[in-house]
């Protein structure tokens, strides 16, 4: 597999927030989100056995396979191998490629075109794991933003429906506070999952972030099948 990085930290977001976990970030993605923090061209080719040997140095047995898009490389045989070594396997996906059914927990963070929001050049990546500010030297970020979805006008729920996914455990959606949240949350609520999480968008501006957080909390209180997901690794300043 093409491995971008392996590191040990705490799961910062979603249902398993606070759990110590080894992160296996794979290179390569089927989308090109303008806010992406993964250097997809940078990777080390590793065999399944080499990965298992490498991660065994850590005491935890929770692995988070993230990306890039793990569905492009992840096999059921590799998950079987991890299970044989007592790993609990969580996979984070953008939802457009199927994930092997033997994963223990599948977190789907569907991507949303953010054209109007990336005009703020301090918008930061808020899905998958790890963030960094968007390149403020990007001369025309809005042109690239349409690459975030399979097409500029496509509905990501349609892409999801045709992806071949048979199961999602957690649906984690960005809360943008741009007037579209209720419409998007309602649309994604039709995708079966065990947990529905809303994660306030990080704009890089504390005042703006507080406004989004307050609106997100208010929305969840009014729509209690959603739960709040915070990027605690950012608050704690850990990887
Ligand atoms: S789906 Fe995730 S990994 Fe892929 S380009 Fe978008 S942010 Fe990057």
C-alpha cells in the first residue's frame, strides 16, 4: 500500500474521541478538495506485513485508517490480518468508494463543495485527520473547489448511493452556518448510520468559529439525533 504516514495519537474527532490510536494515512484520493492537507504524491510503499510490524511498536490496538481515500487501497485481507493481531479497525472515508465490510467502524465524512467559503483563505481542512491552513497564495481557489465533488453540480448523496457501501457506522458532516446546514443535514439523515455527528467548520478565525459553534450547538439541541464532534486534537495541540 502507498503509506503517507503512520503516527500514534488520540482520536480527535467523532465517536471515538479521546481513544489512543495508531493512524495509518494512505496516499491517493478520488477527490481534489482545495482544503486538503494530504500530500498525495508523497508515500512509502509498504506490504501488509511491514505495516503490521511497524504499528506493533505501539501499545494501543485501535487503528484509524485514513487518507487520502482508504477505499482506493484497503483490502478485506489486510483487515483480516489486523484482526488476527487483535487490532480494532476504524476507517475514515469520503464515502465515494466502498470500504470492506469487515472493518469494525466506518466513519464517513462526505465532502461538500465549499466554493463560497474558501474565499476566506484561512479556511482549514476539517475532515479526515490533521489540518493545516489552505494555501493563501492560491490565486484562484474557487476554480479548484469544484473538484471537491465529482462534478460541480452533483449531489454527494447520489455519489454515496452509488458507491457500493453496505454499511456506515458514523456519518460526520461539517456544520457551515451558511444557511445550507438544515438542508444538508436532512438529506444526509437518510443515509443509515448508527451515529450522526456535526462538526463545526474551522475557519481559522476564533470569532467566526465561535459563531459557527454556537449555531451548531443550537441546531443539535433542536435536532437531537445529531451529536457534536469537536476537533479536540486541535484544542489539545496534538497530531
Ligand atoms: S476527500 Fe479528504 S483526502 Fe480526499 S482530497 Fe478531499 S480532503 Fe483530501
